[in-house]
C-alpha cells in the first residue's frame, strides 16, 4: 500500500502543491493592506481569486474585510496577515454574502465574524448552493471548504477599533444587504461589490438598478481619499463612480427600451455594447446574466392589466 501512496503523491501531489494563491499584501494607506484579485471570471486557473480583500492593522488588533472564495484562500490570507504584523486578528467584516467574499470564513472561525443581518440570512439560504457552484467552477481549490455563518450582527454607524474610527454603512443595491466600510482615520472607503471598476458588475440579487444608483450617491458623498472596489483596481479619483453610473444607466435604459418594444431575452443579450465599455472585463458575459436576472421585472413593469377598468 505504501508504494501505491507514493505513486499517487508523485502523480498528484506536486500539481496540488503548486496550487498556491500567491497572496501578496500591498500597503495602500497607513496601516491598510490590500490583496487584489483579477478581473477575470471564476476559473480553475485562478482558484476563484477575483476579489479584493483587505486588512487594517490597528493598535488593538487586525480587522479583516472579506475572507475570499475558499478555505484555502482564507488560510493563505491569514498567513499573509501573520507575515505582515504580529498583532492578532480580532474582527472580520463581510461586505455581502457572495461566495468569493465569504467562503474563506473557516480560517477565521476563532474570531468574531461580523455581517449585516440580511447578509447572514442570505448566506444561510443560499450558501450551500453557492459553495457547490464554486466547486464546479474552480475544482480542487475548494477542498474542504464549507459555509461558516457570521457570528456577529452588525449595525450601521460608528465602530471604533483601536486607533481607527470605522463607519459602517448599510446599503442594498448589489444584494439587498450590502456593507460598506469607511475608515475615517485614513479616508479609505471599502465599497464591496457596490463598486466594480474595469470589470462588469454582477446583478443576481440586486433589488433594482435605481437602488444601486442611490447607494453610489451615498458612497460618493463621503469624504473618502481612496476607494477600494469589490473588484478592480483601487482609485483615488471619482473614476469608479463615473464608470458605475454610466454602466448602470446604460443597462437600465437598454432594458426599459427593450421592454417597451416587446423584445425577448434572446434579442436583448445580442444588443451591441457601447464602445466606451470595450475595456471593461466580461461586459458581454455579464450583460447576458443581467438580462436573465433583471429583464423579467422590466417586462412586468411594462405590462398593462387586461382586466383594468378604464379611468
């Protein structure tokens, strides 16, 4: 049996050992570190590392913002934090329930994991199915990954942690339960997936693009100096907000016009994408998904009841 095990390890061990997220924290502000994912789609080549996670080193301990797409990612994140500071992790803050942001929770099960009540409820309802889909998409990277629910219910408002004054914002445009974290000490705004930059936004749980646009107004009005999107590069100007509003406005107009004409979904997903969005990753892919998620609402909104009495 031993020689069979050795053969197995020789065949498969090196390949799995090479499956390393290679997380490299980059300091973006005082005490603040970013781990930037790609703007690609989930794939076995990237292990689902398409997300931005971050941590803040306060004098009371480390605050982690999102834990990544798998147990393995969470463990790598924890190791990256330990290589950066000797302070303990004392708090995890989850921006929302989507799998690329929360399936690393197992690596932080010994510390409080905070989320909005709605995020916990959505993860309870959808988490197993989301994890199962991640297994299909990225395969072996997900070994041993299980859903771990948050342990703390977060409320919006000030949340001082050591020498950093955090402000928690409860918003809704992306999933119905979206947390943004504004560090008033450094001016860094962690927008979660309320902001995508240079990558097309995703809409599977959005309550409506109008809600999302209102959330952008709330975020942009903050006195931020640096914005960390859920996906895409960090920015120190209003570029992410401009791009998000432009894209959301175009998407909303496209579907309103389509519904008014009576177009079906097959026609909608073939609509041309404006040239100004050509540099945004996955625009066509996410247009197809957004039409499937949102277009039925636009169609229903445009329908008139045949039994309605004339005014």
